[in-house]
């Protein structure tokens, strides 16, 4: 469901490095990345900020449409949700 591990691998960021950026424990990062722990929207926002990506990029089914618009696939209904920045 989450793409955090994929983004970390693409950017060469370890669990330890991400944990330090977020001021959390490596165990917390690992639990979220491996989906052993639930995460809030606030938590997702912190991951997105630390990885410097839009929050939607953390979700499976994310489709980057262009620099201003992006979308992701809803994990519940399968619909593509488009987000437009103003």
C-alpha cells in the first residue's frame, strides 16, 4: 500500500537516515515501511516532508501526471484521484 521503501531505495536513504531526518526511531520507520503499524495523515505528511515528495507519492498506484498535477489510486475503491495544485 505504501511506496516509502521504494522511494528510500531510489534516493539511497537508509532507515537510520530517514529516522534522523524525522526525529523518530529507526524501529518506527521500519514498522511503517513494512506496514506492521498504522499511520496517520500527519505521519504520512512527515514522511513526505522528509523524503521531499508529495504525500500522494507515498501511496501505491501513484501516477505523476506532470509537475503541477498528480494522482493516486484509492486503495479502497480503485478510483484514480487527481490532485491539482494551484
